[in-house]
C-alpha cells in the first residue's frame, strides 16, 4: 500500500508542476479511556495512530491558497476575503479555517499550494478532521517559518473547528494529534491543560489493541451531543461546582442524592466515575499493568451505555462479542452514536476476536465492520524539507 507521504508528494507534482518544499504529517487518534469528560474539565487518555494525514506544501506564486485532496476530485482556491467563518464549506473549510485561525492570531501565513493525502478513516471517530487541521497548521507554520508551541497550536485548531467549521468539539483530538509520542498515551487534564506521556507498551505486555469500526453513524449525533453537554452543565449547577470535574468519586453518592432529575443524575454519574476510571488507568499503566486496565475499559462502556446513553446496538453488540471471545476489556471510543470500539486482547487473539465480532454482526444483520490493530505512535511531524 502506498503511504500518504508518497501519494501527497507525487500528486503535488502532478497538480502544481513542481516539487513541494516540504511534507508535514499529523495522525488520527484513538481515546483509550475518558469519554465526554473533556468539556467537563476532566481527564482523557488518547494515543496517536500510525494512520495519518500528510500535507505537501509550497509557497504559492499568487496571493491565494489552493488545496487539493486525494479523497476529493476538487481543487479549492481561497483568498484573504474568504477567511470568514463558514465561508468555505465542506472539506476545504477545515483548511481555510486553519488559515483563518492563524491569521486571526497574528501570524503571517504565506499563500500556499497544498496537497493532502490521508489513510485515516473518515468520519469514524478517529479524528480525520483534526489530523487534516493539524497537518495543515504545521505545514503553514513550517512554510511561514514560525513556531507555535503545541498547546497553543491545539487551541488554534479548536477555534478552527468551533468557529470556522462550526463543530462543538473539545481540545482532546488536536492535542493528541500534535503532542503524542510513540509508545505512549497522552494524559491530558482538560482544565489545567497539563499533559503527561504515559508509557503504553502493548507489544511488551504481549497484548494488542483492536480497533473495530462499526461503520455506523447516527444522524442525530450532533443534537444528542449538545443535549449531553447541557445535562452536564445542569448537574454542575445543581451541585454548585464550576464543572463536574470538581466532584470526587468518593463524594458521588452524596452528590447524586442532591439531584432530582433522573437523566441528569445518570449523566453526572457517568462523568464523575469516568474521570476516576481515567486516573485508575493511568496509575495501572504507570505500573506497567496494561492488562489489568481491561475491566476499566469495560466499565467505561457500561457507563456510556446505561448512564450516558450514547451507544447504539452495533457498538454494544461489538463490545459483547469481543468480551465473549476473551478480550480483557472493550469499549466504544469517541463521541458515540456509532463509530469504533476498542478491545484489549492477547497479541495472537486480535484477529480471532475481530472474527467473532464479524460473525455476531452477520448474525444480527449489521453491515460488516472493518478492523485493524493500533500502535501508539508519534504526533505531528515534519517529514522532510526538500
Ligand atoms: P472524524 O474527524 O471523526 O473523522 P469528522 O466528520 O469530524 O469525522 O471529519 C470528517 C471530515 O473531515 C470529512 O467529511 C472531510 O470533510 C474532512 N476530511 C478529513 N480528512 C480529509 C482528507 N484527507 N481529505 C479531505 N477531507 C478530509
Ligand atoms: Mg472530527
């Protein structure tokens, strides 16, 4: 299989008739644990995938930016007048939005010719949109000769998604894409923005982390996401705290007793218990006990299914089948209402676990899933400057 860097370089040449000045890559990510905790000022634990988006770039001759992707048949041009939130729609809006956020932050962004190639699955909760934005940002900073510290870059990408594209996403995905290092997960405190690289040596532990894409996406996902956020805000308000992060898991019974509304109560229970599970997972990984984290993954899934109500039959079936096949732990990963599940298995059991899920899907009449095993990989990198 051709890697995206090879494709990006070749298609840059075909499209623009010259070699790129450089290639920049940013990966997709998977969240090991910590779902819907980010906007509650809580904890998340993602790691970067080897699957990544590459942007080949060079200074443009004229005043415009031009972008093309191997996934779309269009070439999109935009100029300074288009740097208005929402003006460039569709996939190129992620690119124009990064230029907009950089210009707004006072950077001299050089007009550029860009070619995008990616092997991150699109729309599956592995954050292809952030991979595209982060690769674009690092490419433009590289071409422009300015350096943006990782967390500042992550905040600019968040502005791109929230204000230019109009997606109410948090900080986790771009922080992972920019800051992860190979062989580690990134423990991110979404309040203080402190990060810690946590060793995640799956191979050394004889384990594999299976990522299985259920190929489902609920059409009401955005509205449901907004409702979950509102319930969490309501919970914090009832409990008199700035965010649900401020409720310790040991105080959970008392806190729940103060909430009349059953839905809000269950949403609060998910967020508070999930924050505790992230911290417990981090403690286990620091001690090199990867396998022992399995039950925490499974408990996270049960909490998302029963308390946060963000799973769908396909992801529940996949998790049940993976556990029945002997996985140490399994959960949906990502915002919910479809997308991917992860399962922690012995290294030689990953394929048979995936096959068990495939069989369960066939029996239930669901569309066949895709799967691969995840390797904790490096975040954004500059591949080469020619
Ligand atoms: P996710 O980030 O989970 O993959 P999103 O819906 O947030 O899902 O982002 C997917 C969208 O991002 C695609 O529909 C497309 O508009 C854009 N996108 C991501 N990667 C690329 C790419 N390599 N080329 C063109 N567009 C891309
Ligand atoms: Mg996205």
